[in-house]
C-alpha cells in the first residue's frame, strides 16, 4: 500500500490524470463540433482585435454585450454560423409561405410592449441575445421617426428633453414681436434668465402707510349671490374718471422723493409686474430713471403692462392673425382690450354710489380736477405705503409704492370696514382656440367652482399673481374676483356677470404658490444693478420669445425725441384738418 500521497501519484499510469482525456479532433463523426456552453463565459477587459461599430474602438459596439454582462462574451458564439445549412437555389425557388401570424402588440401604461420583449415609446429596434426588442427610450435613447410613436405620443428623448403631446407636431412656431424696438445705440448691461430670478429671496416687512388719497364706495353684496339665469346682470358701461399716472408724473411721489422718504419709487401695477416677471410669457418693458441715490420705476404711455392679458400662460395660448387665427375678436390684442374694458367697468358697477356712505381718505384724489373733468371720479383710494428692503443696518433701502383700493364693506362679525380690491376674469369662448381647456362657466361655475378657479390659475397665472401682489401691497382685507362672460361668443361688445368670489389675498397667494420673498429679491437685485450706474434712463425688456430679462442703458433724450415726433405728427394732423 502506498504510504503517502506522493507515492499514490507516482503509482498512476503515465499519461493518465484527473478529468477527461484531451481531444484534438474538431469533428465527431463528420459533424463539426464547437466546444461551447451557454453557461460558460470568459470575461475580458477589451478585445483589440475586433473592429467597433464606428471603426474607432475595439469593443465591437454595445450590441455584442448584454445589459447585465456588458464586458462578457459567450464562449463559442462566433461558431453558430457553422451549423447553418447552405441554401441552394432550388430550395429557395420551391419555398413558399403558407401563413404568417402577425406579432401581437398591446399598449400598456409604460409604453408599447411587443410579444418578444419590452420597450418604450419612441424606442429604436436593436438585437439582444438573438432576439429583437425595442430599445428603451431612456437617457440617450434613440427616437423613432420625428420623435413620436404610432399614437403621436412622447418620444424617447431622455430626461430633460422636450415632451410632445397629441398632434403637437403640427403646432406652429410662434414668434412674438417685442413690446419696443431695441435700437442699436442702446447699451446692454445685464441679461438675466428666469431660472436665476426664481432663486432670489428677500424677506420684507408688511409695510406702513405713509399717506392716503381719494375715497371708496361700499360694495354691493347682492353680486355675491348666484344670479338667476332669467335675471342675469349685464355688464354696464359706467363713465367714471380713472387715472393710470406713471411714477415720475405722480405729484405725491415727487413730494415724498424730495423728503428722502425712500430710495425706490413705483406704482403697484409696475411693481407687481416686476415681482411676478418669472410667470410672464408675453413681452413687456418698463423704464427705470436714476436721479442721484433714487430710482423711479416708470412705464411708457400705452405700455403693454397696462393691458389685462387673457390666457397668457395657457399651453395653447390665443394665436395672432399671422399664426392662422382668423377670428379677430379672439386674438391676443383684441382679448386684452376686451379684458381691460371689462375690469374698468366691473369695478365701478359692483359698488353702491352714495355721497353720504362713502369712506373718504385723508386727502382728495390727487389727479382729479373738477374744473376740467366732465365725469365724476371713480371709487378709488390711493395708499402710499413704505417697505423696508434693507439687507443690513449699514445699507438701508426703502421703497414707496402707490397702491389702489376699489371698494369697502362691513365685516359681518365685527362691523369694521374691510377694504378690498375688485378685479374681473372674463370668458370669451370655451370652444375656441386659446381657451386653455376652460369649463363652461354658465353651467360649471356654481357646481364646480374649484375646478373653474384652478383652470384660471393655470391659464392666467401671471395676471392673477399680479392682482394678488397688488392686494397684498395695498394691505387689502379681501380680493374680489368677478366672472364675466360674453352674451354671445361671436361678439365681444356685450357681457354678463355670472358671479363674484372673494378671497383673502395671502390665502390666495398660498394656493397659487406665490412667493413675495422672491418678488422682493427680484426688485432689490434690479435696483442694485441700476444704483451702481451713473444717472440716466434705463429700460428693462422682457424677451418676446425667451424667458429672459435684459437691462439696457439708454442714451440721453431717447424717449424725448419720440415724444417730440408724436407732437409734430399731431400738429401736422391738426393743420391738415383746418
């Protein structure tokens, strides 16, 4: 008996060993033999002997590797062609297809699923392990034709890419015109995109009253009741004197500036546009005047920000005539004029005019001159309020803004006066292009009020945000929103009031996800950009087709020349009439 392992190994016959005997033949019984098994894998870092799909690398492309074994190749996979029988010409001619069963396809929630594998919308076909599947349209995935699937769905463009909806491929590209022509001699100082503006933040106080002017009438509570269809209230044209004086032309602001009350002066209309600029889509501009250590946020005559837009934030906003909109009354400019007309008349109609019961402020209306005006003044109170925008005690900065209040009402519990801002939303045609999927107000306002308001928040985000900011700046107790619709969708000269809903301004701001701190941060940032410059005029322009604000420095007398030209044209026209 062997005494050790070495003796046992030495006792074995020569040539024998552990495992099967080596085989050197490549055929067994005349049949080619390929030594491979699907479970045997040989890993390797790189195969420099194989040309890549683009001719540059030697990895053979991604198609030779599986998803889970991208660097492993199945041993013997290259010998599969040896088992394919050669096809003769006679066999090819005698072959015919008896029947072909179509591949079954079903549509699931995640995309399109074929019978042979799982794919995703917009995926491109590829081979994986000898099977044909659809490549997932994930990050870096390939699109189908035009980036759409057979249902017009979203293409597999990857995360962060543009998504398309049903029939979005034939949507025309809209190129809006700027609100003002940019001249060659204007000096571009800053260019800020909305992403940077949305990250700004500055906490400010609730403000304090500096002075107040004008008067307000009491609100007619009968408008809060749902009107009977047989007795709908029609919107009436009320002739009242309304004023929209810009900042630098306001005598009260000029007096406060002489007293060094603040460093920034503005009106609530201009300031709200700047604070809500990140929600805006349509073009606009505002003039900024720097005089010493003070700046005035101004506007041009008949500026775009004076108009009340309609469905500016809708996914499919109203189109211009050049974009194919043949209905003139449903074009953006016509809708803005209609909405502005409705707001002016609605605020005057919902108050009870009475000289004995109106609430008067400390001073009279600063813009009304009874010797020159033929119409009585509208119910309007002007409050000049002061806000602290300082970032440190060493660098104080204050802002004075002229705010407006439209009416007043008695609190049902305490009996105290509650000041309010009155605005109006308008419906033109819920079936027309640009309606933004709005519901029919006549049938849904009473039963689905929340859905109607939510749709308006989506389609008119910037308009409602501006009204909310104006209400908070004025420290209004209530913000009333009226719902006004056309009597006939095909005409825009007759309207009916369908209802009025009231909110507390800060509660409404929370529903809209409106941040006043972000708005104050935008105001302080623009003010700092201007204050570090020399005295002069500047203009802040919203790009008509991009989410960008541009700050330009204007040459001396830029708008003065335009005003002189307008005066010359007016004098020439008067001479022609004579």
